[in-house]
C-alpha cells in the first residue's frame, strides 16, 4: 500500500493535473515495483488510494482533474467597478487574428478533456467532449457554430480529435467526421491525433485484448484507452498540433496586448470606484 501511494505521488509530482484514469494506467506499468492489474478492480484500488491521500492532505486536490461533474452558476456584481475588476482576468486578445485556420479540439471523453483543457484555453481553441458516440444535436450545433465563425473570418476549419484505440473508439471519430461534414459549409480538415498504432509502439502504451465476440473493427487486436497516454505527453501532442496552425509569435504578441488592455481596464475600475460618472467620462474621452 505504501509503495503504491509513493508511485501515485511520484507520477503526479512530475505532471499534474491528471484524471484518475490517467493515473491508473500509469500504475499498470509492469516495470513498477508495485503494479496494479488492468481491471475494474485495479482501477477501484487506485481510485481508493487517491481518495484516501486527498482526504488526508497528502495529495493536493488540484492535482486530479474531473470535468464530469460541474455546477452551473450565475455571476452577480455590486457595480460596474467590481464587474471590471472581476472580469479583467478574462480579457483575451485574439491570437488567431492573422491565422488562416479555425481550430477546434474534439475528444472522446470528459476525462481527456480535463487533462488538456488548460492548453486549449491558453491557445484559445474550443474543446468538445463527445462522451462516446456524439449526439446528432452536438455535431449539428458544433457545425453551425463553426460555419458562423468561418463565414466571419474566412479561415479554414480544422478538427483535432483524441480518442481510444479500440473497436468502438476507432469508429467514433469516423462517425463524428461524417456528421460534421454533413453540416459544415465547404472544406474541413479532420485529424485523429491520438491514439494511433504508431503512438502505441512509440510510447509503449499498456494494451488490453479486445473483448471476445466484438465483431467491430476486426483490425484492432489490442486495445488502448486514450488515458493510457501519459498526461504530459498528451498535453504536448495537442499543444504542438495547435501551434502548427498559429502565426509565429502569435501567443507572445497576444499576451502583450492583453497586459496593456487589462491595465487600462484596471484603471477604469479605479476611476469608477473613486470618482463620479462625469470624471469617468472625461477619463475615457481623454483616451484613458
């Protein structure tokens, strides 16, 4: 038990946040001093140890991601100044302004989404968790939103996809691509980033035999869930793929613009707090 706890902590100290499923797959590595079995029982064992360590304070709560359960909130504000102060950090410059592409990321599960969400947010791309085979409504609404942005910007749409390599997983992105193309106006580049047979070999990902009797995708002999990919590697794969579509230095230029605009918003909030409406109007008219 102590050895397994140390292994979990070692993995998360190096790379976080990770989903419980990501940690579980790291713990199935037979090279570890105390590997766990690749089974539901093994998963529950890792899940239990993570729960115990989080509650005891040994493992920080923020090291584990979980986007499957989230609340819905309504923001309220005491005034315009508070609104500006609280919203200041949300201001983003358009780092895609000079790009010729509009990029989205679609993933098979919310577990994967939780691991790569920070990269997608930093690089300002939309992230869609399918939850398995995507609903017709989700694909249709995604295509409609894509059409609107493409019409406004003239950029070419690109979908980057991450999903399992198993009999159903290799069909999910095929079905998603088909549904998106049904409703997207014009061209669409659809790229499966992971999991691929080449990645299974290159990263020595843990595999499981396909389920007996499953007649789908017979070319898939050994299966690999996307969460078997180390979280840090997955984040780097998605970052590298997105940045290929960005102009050089786009992120640095956008961050410089954001710093300047946020400083201006902060000064406006200060004026609203300490001065009258007329003072604020004079400040804005003067170019503040």
